[in-house]
C-alpha cells in the first residue's frame, strides 16, 4: 500500500485515513484503534454543534468559540494518540506506511 497522508496540515486525521485505518484494523483482535476513531468522530460532531451554537447564539459567541478551539486541541491529541498507537502496534511504520496485518490462529 502506498504511503497514506494520515494527518492534515492542522494535525488532524484526514477522512481518507480514517476509512483506511478502519479497514486495516478490522482484522485485529484489539479494537482500540476503532474506539479511538469513535472518540474523534464524537469530537468532530461536537465541533459541528459548537459551530451551530455560534450562529444561533451570537451573544454567547465568545464561550462557544472557546469551546470550539478547545475541541480542536482535543482532536489533535486524539489524532496523535491514534498515530502513536498504530506505530507501537506495528500497524504503521515510522514513515506512515501500513504494515502487513498480523495473522491470527483460528
């Protein structure tokens, strides 16, 4: 498989990498990468919600903008965690190429 651009310029998972990670890790006994991707999705859903709050509640824009910025930091941390986990578990190598998935005894 070719090298995957896992993170974008903001340090967050790309949509392409999210799908590839899910497909590649489905064969693993450990579901941690999938659970972490759910965390990222929840953070992104929250960001979408906060963006709506900024529009709907202009008098509270300051607090909702702050919450949106904090959630972006959380997304970056979650992305770093996923990438580090995948490296530690030999799912990707240091150059961000996917490694051959392990074979499990059935």
